[in-house]
């Protein structure tokens, strides 16, 4: 009966090839070979689940913020919102490492080297488990120090500390989900991570309301709801990997670190991890400049940051699509197709970003009021931030999509250098100078964001245009299942 069910799925998949991208989104797929077929269709059908999934993922923090702002109070609203840079620093570091695993897996998958795919998958999962335990302990220990760096006001400090401590206690769930989802995306499956994320986000909404309204747990209840929901999504994606029939299936007897593969993952992932973590960490200091303007400005900035995540979603989804597309095509040395895919992804990302930005500018006060109703000063600050900064988001499309393409090629150093120069060195220098030239004015500080976006996009554009994409591939020319590292992995008991 099992073979009949699989044959039925294959038949539906064959029929879907002639259908529109929106139809193909609902068709169950084990994996997708992006080395052939229509580029636009591949990018759109891969990016749509990512985009919708990102929306649901943002519901974690947005719903947390909305529940706290409406049912707990303004101080709690500021506490939950302003710890975002700390959480993003942790997430950024791990996402950078997981992107290294995704690039390695996508290139070996494109090269049809299943043995190397298996080595990479098991190494990535074991690495995630180890780092999850490490980040939990270190995060809880250094919560007071991190809040001190942000110049957190005393009236907000206790609730911010409680939220962060609970969040760090359950961060391993977030890490396992993101690694598992990254593994599936590397082989072209962006649908299953989306389904699991929907379940998790809906559970998070239910638990937020239950813990805050029914049990009156305040900020702590919101934090517990988040880590429980993240744990459920991690469980679902890991269980799927254990039951999968694709080349990324997990096996208990293969669970170990394969050092040769770990080096390859770190070669790509570590520069990206440092770039994402340091960039996010630098935002802690940006938040410090904002916090001196008081609770109302903090609340308005919090509302802006929540909306910012939604504006970035289309380009981030296309950037991930570009990473997987470039990785798979360079696995079989199709450089021209890889470049064309990245260029098309940029065009789609820019179009979607414009579509998103227009209503944000028009309805800015309503968006802020939704997050924190009945606070005129907060609404005024938030609407001003949104209307001044939103039109510049189209600049981010270049640095997001082309950086994704470079990472897909195995070159994560160029994006790291560009983003550290733009988002850390330049932005911190800008903020230092502007805070002294225009004391008491917050908008000149906020404009440091688009200035950094422009510089970063300019650098990455030239890096991408003059880069030798094939020169940074993980897969060597002529490498096959019986050559190169596959032999080493076989010696390390990668086989059944």
C-alpha cells in the first residue's frame, strides 16, 4: 500500500508541473531540483512559503508585544520590545552558522552526492544541540550585563530581565527548528517548515492569551508561551527529518560531529554568524541612543521595529531562495544560471517591497495604534519613524538578495565585511557624531539606518558583480559519491 501512496503523490507532482505557482505551493514535495526548469517558478514557489512562514514567525514577537501593550501596560510593552536586539544577536549568530550548513547541503544536493548530504545533516543537528545548551547557560548568566549595555531604565529593568531569562531557558527549541527548517530548504522544501510554523504561531497566540488574561502571568506568561510554541515547532521538524524518505533523513546511529564536514560548515557559516551577531549586537547601542529619549520614544521605536520586520520579509524570503538556488546550481557548476536566478530574485524582491511600503507609509499611525493603543505620544513617535524610514527599504533589496547569492556560492566573507563596515563601523560612527551635532533630536539618529543600507548595498553590488562564484564552491569539480570527502565520511561511519 505504501508504494501506491507514493505513486499517487508522484502523479500529483507531475500534474503540478503544468500548473501555476500558487497551485504548486499546496502540493506536497519531498525536495526540489532547482538546477533545471523555469527560474521564476522555482523562486516564487520556494519564496511564497518562506514569506508566509516569516509572517507567522513574526507573530511570535508581535503578538507578545500586542498582548503586553493592551493587557499589561506601557512599561511591559517597552520591556518586551526593547530586548529585541539582544534576542536578535543570539539568533543572528546561530542563523549564520545554520546558513553555512544550508549552503553545504544545497551544493552537495545539487551535485547528487547523497553521502555527503547525510554527513552534513547529522553534523549540523549535533552542532545545534551542543550550541543550544551553551547559549542557554551563557545567556541566562549574562542577562543583567546585557540590559546594562542597553541603558535599560530602572522601571523597565525587572520585566525585561524576567522575559529574557525565560527566553534563554527555551532557546534550544528555536535553534533546532531553524536548523531543521534550513536543512529542508536546502533541498528545495520550503513548505513543511511553513506548515510547522503555522501550528507553532497559532499555539503561541492561544498561550499568550491564556497565560496573560486567564492566569495573569504578565510578561513571564508571554515568554513561557513563546518558548513552548518554539519547542513544538522544533519537535515537528525534527520528527519529520527522522521519518523522511529524502536524502536528509536523520538516523540515531549517525548522530555525531564529522570534523571534515564541520570545517566546511564553519568556513561558510562562521563569517555569516559573526556578521549577523555583531550587526545585531550593534543595534543594542542604537537602542541605547533611543532609550535616553524616554518611555514614549522607546514605545514608538518598538512599534517601528515590529513593522520593520514585516517590511523586510519579501526581500529576506527572496534572499533565502537565492541562496538555495545559487547553491544547487553551483553544485553542478551552472554559473550563468545561478547569476540569472539571483538577478531575477532581486527584481521580484524590489517589486514586493514597494507594494508593502506604500500602505505602511499611508497607515503608519493606525499600525502603531494597533500595537499600543491609547498612547498619543507613542503613536506620534512610531508614525514618524515609519514614514521617514520606510521609503528607503528598497535599498535593502540589493544587499539582502546579492548577499544571499554570495553565501549560496560559499562566499560569506564578502557580505560579512560589507555589513560590518556599513551596519557597525559606519553606523556607530554616524550615531556618535549626530548625537553631538543634534542633541535632543531623535530623527537624525534614526536616519543612520538608511545611510547604512545605502553604503552596504553599494559595496555588496560590486562584490557580487566582480565575484568568481565558482571559485568559492564547497563541491570540487568532479567530486562524486565515491570521491573526495565521501571516502572520509564513509570511514567515519556515515554509512548505515
